[in-house]
C-alpha cells in the first residue's frame, strides 16, 4: 500500500536520522522544443556499473533498475499479480513442463524480431552463468523454441516458481549477446534504448516504440551522484524532479515546500546480519541466539531509523509472499551471558563483523550499535568496513565471521531469498539443515500458492529459531516528488516503472 504524507505525518518523521540509497529524477533543460520537458535525470545510490542482466551484478538493484528499462521479460509483476510480458500466456502441461506463447510483434532496438530462440538463448545463458540468478534455474533440463512464438521449458523436477522467476529473466538478442563489448551499449526490446553508458558514471536512455506503448518520457539519464546533500539541494531548487528513497535525516530540508509531496511504500529491502555457521563459535546455535539477545534490536531500529524502517518479525520482510511472523528475540543481556556460559564461553570471545558503507542507510551506525551491545556481554567484535569489491569476494568465499548487509527480495517471493540462500547446496553462510532443505525444495517445486505459503511459514520458523542470522530492519521507501511529476508509481522493489511518467510544464 502506498501512503502520502500530509504535513502532520511529514513533521513526525522530519527529525529521523537515516542515510539512504536513493534514485532521483529531474527535468533536463535546454533546447528549443518541448522535448526537454519530458526528460528525466535519475541518480541511484549505488552506481550502475554493469548492464549485463545475467552477469555477476544480476541481482544488484542498479542493474535490475536499468534492466527493467532496457530489456523485456516473458512475465512481469504488477503489484501482487503476475501479468503477461513478451509471453501472452503460459501453461504447466505436466509437472515438469511449461509451455509459453509469445507475442509476434516484439522487436529489439536494432529492428530485429524477438523470437522464442532469443528467449531460449537468454535462459540458457543465465542458467550457465554461475551467478546469483543461476540458482533459480538449476532444475531446467531443456529449453526448446518449437516455433518463433512457442517456447517449451522442461525441468528435471517440478518448478512451481517458474512464473515468478521469469520476472527476472531478461531477454537478449541471441545473435549478439555474446559479442565482445555488447554490454557497453546493449540492445534490448524494452521501452528505452541505450544512447550511452559509462560504468559507474552515467547511463543515457531514450524512448522507443514498444509493444506496450511508447513511454511518455523522451529521455532518461542516470548519473552517479554520491553526495546526499547535493541531491536534496537539487530537489529543493527544482533541478531534480524526484528522489527516492529520501533519507529521513534530510526530510527537514524539504519541510514547507508546497511544490514537493512525499509518498511512502514498504519495500522488499531489509537488513540482515549473517553468522558464519561453519566457523567457531557460530557453529553453536546457542552462541548465535546469545548474540541476538544481546542486541537491543527494537531500540536501535526505532532510534536509528524511525519511520524509515520497521522491526522485522521473520527472515524476510512482511511485504514478501511467504512471510510468517515469529516471536521476537527479547533484549536480555543476562540471558545472553547465560547462553554463552552454557556454550563454554563464559568469558566471552573475540570475533569480527564485515560490511561496506554503501550497502544501505546508516550501515555504519547500525554496525557500531550492535558492536557496542555485544561488548556488554564480553564479546569483542572487530569492525571491518571494507570496499564493496573486497566485501563481495570475502562473502562468496565465506571469509567472514559475521556479515551485515541489505538484501532485496526482488521477485517479492520467499523462494528468491529463502530458497536461494538457505538451502545447504547454496552454502552461503555455512548453515546446513536437511529438514529445511526438504521444505525449501518442496516449496520451490510446488505451484499451489496455499501449500507454498504453509511451507514458507515452517521455513521462516526454522531460520529464525536457529538464528542463522539476525534480521533487524525492513526498510520503508520514501519518495520525494515535485508537483510537476505525474503518473509516477512508487515500487516496493525500488525499481519503478517510468513508462507512464510525465513532467507537467
């Protein structure tokens, strides 16, 4: 549900402290025609550094944001519903077979026709890429383009998450996608084409005739602007047309500006702190639970984030299908000390916490608050604030004791997070639980929504009770929009569809 702040609601949150990821859009001046009024300039917290939607950055929000503008998918998400994209219909003909009928009027930006052969090549490419999305497709055994508009996908076991997974599977031209340098100026079939791209600097797009209708905007530019204060100043002066999520510690700077409205939406993004369950002493669930009880999570979320986040009650946000609320861990340092003593650690221990500052809002402050609380039970935690590239390397190699980061459940479905990250075969944080594996794999295979919901309820309880990680805060996205912005719809994924946006003169 999207809500709009009135003045009273705005004043309530105006004093909150939160440094945030952001995406800004602004009018571009210049020229002697009306086209400039339909140009947006958008800036994201993390720079767009890769336009390969199947590559190492395939689940990064910046890559996904760009991908949704440049490429098409067979199926799209519209709120809580899955709706046709390039596919006009789909059917599970038996438990291991899905058949898709495709539109016959879809063309790539170079004028070539999109066919089932392109979908086949794209799915095979992401399956074999060895990246975060590849895990969604391990059971795919064959992809057949029976005609230009008929695609058959066969799996080695039932894959009930096929439709929702396909909302992430971007379609590339088979004949060109493996050419050297293709992703410096890639060709897609989405509503915008790439005019220019400098990784980690700027992405320039222009609207094209699209099967879903040509965007009302003429151009979109996404530069990387690292300074939050500069973003807010630009929004205030009218250089920017929109900013999201707006850092709550900056909201007071927008107070009383009649030309700006604020809208909020609960997001798919959340903080977690993983324990490396394959490393001592975190192999012992008593130690993991003690670490959780030692931290005043509710107090930290309230005082640090205010209305910019909500206290989590499960290992996935409440906005995600499969969420099942659990009993919160009560802040109890004495109980934490007793659990450590039971685990043979009455004198505490030394460990470390790694994160990178740009992972999300107030990451540094959140890390320091937890470290401070752990010190009170005799646990000395070395802070390891590292560059993102080093963080990613260590995460993938499991070279960490604890890892603090943000995750976004991009599909809005628990399988994307629980099924992809907590299965023993994924081995992301050293946690192995055969019972959980059975539950997650059954939910992955099942296409019945009710049965999947019950299975994910059981999975949420296991991950929570075993304290595989700590799950403090689900983020709320606040959008600042100037009165000239029309047709903008906030998105829980922080990847809004810009096709219907216009700028009034």
